[in-house]
């Protein structure tokens, strides 16, 4: 059943990925320059520095927009206050 649903959605994959990239561009523009926040970096793009490099046959789909911060606990408290994020997304990666 799940395979049938995913196959039906597959024809829209480029559209979905384009939308994710547009949202990532907004995140990059709005989050750029925040102290203590590291974005996914692309040194080739001076305006939207968080979009990874694209080639003719590949690009980032931004299934997740991952940032790093030295202020994780403060960020987690903010998101809890706004009720806009699942705490599992703010987990500390294992070494």
C-alpha cells in the first residue's frame, strides 16, 4: 500500500524538491548572520550562503534544513514556547 502511494507521488518529486529549495532559500536569507548559528554552507553563493552547490545532474533536496548552534538549550526553549517543533529534532548527535 505504501509503495503504491509513493509511486503515485513520485511524478511530483521535482516539484516537491523545488518547493523545499525555495523554503531553504528563505531560511538561509532570514537566518544568515545570527551569532552562534551555523547553516549548511555553500561558498559559491555570496547572497544565499546556505544552499549547497548544485550541478547539472544533482542538487540538495532539503528534506531537512539542519543547523548547528552553541545555544541549543535556548533554541529548544524558544521552540517549546512557540509550540512549533518536536524535541526529537533538537537531539544532540552521537559522536
